């Protein structure tokens, strides 16, 4: 597996960083599986209220690409 992600997968990473994308119909299971398999995202702890969270690799990837996340 290469580190080349599609635009949809990068957008999904941004969504994971900002809110829970599992509640949105446009989430593609294949893209999510690739992000998890690649170490960019992982299931969140159940008490967090979110299904997925960014890993350090996912956050670093977005930072390198200049994709900012809302910190609010």
C-alpha cells in the first residue's frame, strides 16, 4: 500500500478530525477501511462520542498537506 491517498480519502481524514463521519451517508466503507489499514485513522473509544479518530500519522499527513482542521 502506498501513502498516496485520493482526494476523497483526504477529505474523509479532515472529516474525521472535525466530527464523526460515520453518521454521514457519503462515507465510503472502502475509503474508511483503507485509512484504518494505512494507519491514518482508528476506531475511537466508545465513551468519546465519536466512531473514529485520527492517528498521529493521519494528523501529520494532513499537516504536511496544509489541510487545517477547526480547533473550535
